[in-house]
C-alpha cells in the first residue's frame, strides 16, 4: 500500500495570496494517483487551502502512522523562518500567526512504520526540513527517509503560472522526464532532472536521503520494449564484443526498392535483429562501429557495439537484475 498527502494553499489573504499552489497540488495528486498506464499507484488525499496547524498535523500523522510500503507528504504554499527553523504557513496565518514547524514534520515521520518516508516541500526556506534546529545545514534524518525541497534554507521559492518553478519541473519529471529506459521514475531521478534544469544563480533544490536503495515513485511506458533490452546478451555474447553486420540486416536492401542494393539481400531474421539494434541505439545503448550511422554500418559490412551504458544494462540482464 502507498499513501500520499498532497497540500496546496493559495488563499492567504490580500497581498499574501498565491496563484499556483493549488494547481501544483492538483496536478501532483493526479500524477501520483495512477501510473501512466492508469494502474493505481498512491492512495492520495488532497487538501487545498487548509486552515489550522492542528488539522495539518493530524493529516500528516495519519499519512505516516500506517504500516505501508511508502508514505509521502507534498506541500506547496508559503514557508517562513523563525529562531527555531523553518515552518509551513497555513491559510489562516494572519489570524493565528503560527505555522507548522518543519522540525515537527520530521518528528512525526521519525516514528512512522512506513518502509519509505518521503517529504516534498515547495515553499520558501524549505531546505530547513531535515536539518538540526537552528542549524539549517546539518541533516538529521532517520533510515528510510527522503526529503526533496524547492530551495535552500536561506532561499525563496519562485511562483509561476500555472505551476510554481519547482513543481513545474517536478510535474515534468513525473510525466516521464525523469524516467529511466525501463520506465521507472525514482526520487533520485527526479532530483537529477530538477537539478539540471535550474541554473547556478537562482533557487537551488536540496535532496536529503537515508535509504539503501531508490524505489520507483511512478512508472511510465519505457521508450523501447524491455524485452529488447533483455536480448542484449543474446546479440552480444560478451559486453565488449563487436556485432558484425552486413547488408542483409538493412530492410530496404531488396530489389523492390529503387536504389542500389547489395548482396546478401535483406534477410527477415537479420532485419528483426537490426530493428532491435536501432531501437537500442535510440536510447544510447548501442553505437555503430567505425561508421556514423547504423545504415552504413550494415551496408558496408562493419558492425556495432555497446556503449558504457549498454554494457551496464548488459550486466544487469546477465545477472537477472531486470
């Protein structure tokens, strides 16, 4: 079982209102609820413009108290700092002048029975989450916890339209931008995607984790059939081999095409292999040897070989890891 609490707040009143946080929460909730193939993923509870720290604390507690595979808390709204660290600001902050302490979030999840505990914060000063009180830098997170924040503890987070800057990248990542070639989207992949998309001079995301392995947050259709990847050791007996090609691998090398053809003519079996090899080339696992294009590698009887990434996946398949 997977659970997710998704919170977005726009209605703070007057000049403090925001215009993208509810959109942020709605789209994140939608993407987490189901995988791309529409299979169920997280059991999502969506809260917008929530009032009162007790209400938010109770929701966070209920999200993390159950013994489950993964519990996730996402927040988009205002964040602030005080002498004790960072806090999330609720919709009625003008009335109460209080916020939900980021330290309290960590305290709640520290007793969680969930195998994986995930906190994603899109607010100003969100980098305080998981840090020692008053430090803002030294992380103190329990085993199984991952924290992804929109900014450092001393930075603001930018809003936008229709989504905030950070969440717009998070959404792109969840839609498939951060997927590996098997279609898995991990928190490490999400952070890498966001990190590379933001420059050195603006807000910087933070990633704090204490896990032994990354689990998949969402799955999308892989760019190629996984069975083609699993065929790598069939095509390449050793990861360092060069697979010899000839014109019989090229599907257009038949007399039905009005251009020069070369013997041996297209062979159905080799054409199928060549189609797989070209798919593997498209995701960076295979490259032609001594030629710039796979077509000429075949027509000139050259060959192709695995890239370093291809060798990595060859080993994964060989060791029954995928």
